[in-house]
C-alpha cells in the first residue's frame, strides 16, 4: 500500500462497465444483494431505512435489490418488522426510499416475498394463520440446517395443501405488488423464488407432490413460477426488468438440490425465462462452487448457458475468510476472492455480481474497491445494525 493509502489490486475495470438489463442501464456490474433485516416496525420502512439504502447508492452501487418485501397476502410473512409494500404508510415510506436512492444516483428494485412453508405463525402477530404449502409438507427431515430446533419442530407437522383459490389469490397479489412498486418509482421487480420459500416450494420436488396443473415433473412444477412472472410482466410492461432469485439449497436443508443435472435445471428455468425474466439471480453460499460435476461453472453460469438470459452470481463476494450459516470457514483474502470473481466475469460466465455482507459491513465498500483503498475489517456486529 502506498503512503497515500492506495493499495495494489487487480484491475477491477470490468466491474465498472455498464450493463443493459431490460430497458434499464445499470452503470456497473455490482448489485446490492437482498438481505432481510427486520428494521421496519409495523412493516413500514422509516427514514433510517431510506438513509441505509441511499448510503450504498451514493457510494456507487450499480443496482440495489431491497430486503424481502411482503406482498398483500395474509400468510406472506411472519416477523412484524419485515416491511410490506401495501398500505398508505408503507407506500409513503417506500416512496421516500426510492426518492433518496434516486437522489443519490442509484437504481433500486423491491424483492417481492411470500415465505410459503417457512412462515412461522408463532413469530407473527397473527398466529392463527398458517403458512401456504403446495402439498402440505414442510420439507424433508434429516438434512443440514442451522435453524432453531424449536422452530423446526413447530414447522414439521403437515398442513393442508394450498387450494386453487389460494394459489390464484397469491398470483394476483404479486401483480398488485408489482404495479404498486412501479407507481412508487421503483426501477423494476425482483422475485424471491429461492431458499424454500413459496415459489421455490412449488419448484422443489420434496415440497411439491401435487398431481394437478401445479405439480408433477420438473416442467410442470414451474407452472406457479411461470404464472407469477407472467402476471408481473403484464402488470409492469415490457421495459422494466424482472429479476428471479433461485437456489439449489433450502432453509429446510442446506444440502438440498433443486436439480441434479443441467438438463433438470433447464426444465425448471427455461419456462420461467420464456415467461419474461430478464435476469436469473443464482443464490449459492459460495460463488466459486461448481453447480454440477465435470464443469467449473457455478449456478449463475449454468443459468445463463441453459436459458440465454443474463445472470448474477452471489456468495461471499468481497469477504475475507467468510463463514456460512453453518459456521464453516472458507479461508480466502478479500482481494483473492475478487480476483476469482473477476476472472469468471471476464469469461462471461455471468453478467452481474451481488454483494451482501461486505456491503453491510461497510456502506462505502464499492468506493474502496474502485479507488484501491483497503477494505475495512469485517465486524459481525455490523450485520445487526442499520448502518
């Protein structure tokens, strides 16, 4: 590092090139990953939430994907501090968020969220409302989880399968949320379809055992996701981008796999792409893990190859010796980590990178990257603050 405090670092110019996403031009390849943090009492984002996102925009983040935002279905989410998108107070709060992010030169999309099987009635102000499950099952038992055992015990008993009427209501709820988001000034829509939540529970064979139009083989299990994407596309028009987050792992089981082969993944993703998705947000715990044997491609790489749609990678980017939720260390210096992700980006394996914990740790992380300044030491306490 020089006396001026600037350190030698691999050429990061590729990260600061613009990218066309639907009708939106993202000024660089760095996206703030969605991270739900429960800082919205009464489900209303306050001035502190607006400032939190605006700080990242001002530092130069290309695109912000918000924390999960509840759609207006009664069983959408549990914790009362998770924000919603409906209601006058919540919409006024989100309008201030959008205005401040835009005022700082940033772009922002909300991540629409329905927890489905993962909703915990005991953590809700409405404990009488149970989570929505495609087939009434929560997920397989005996996998690798970091969830509280008491929570798992509460969730394991079967419930009734979702009815056709409930499914139709939820699809329309996504449409209402998307329309409201665009009216508030958001730049597009992100859909949470990963980690065992509602849309993912329709995609995953362990939780979707239906034999009607909403279930069956891999291509039939896409029906709900396709319906959600189509109704959002109809609601927001052709220009605003739609981002679709998916994953292999589930909160029910970190070792779960949505698809065991590239062909199986194609059967799930291609119909979703054709429905109107502009970007696949491929969630994995470590971006450098191959998705399948006999190839170094990660999950985002396979999504792009199989569908022809742009993709985004995520998983420990910018972190020095990150730990996953099971406490497993992955020794790697932050700059080595960036060298690895840059090599994959320059090889066009994926198009954007999503940064999570590094941006929670330091709102100005991207400016340090751009200007060659050393990164701040990682402080886990920052994950619990709205800084």
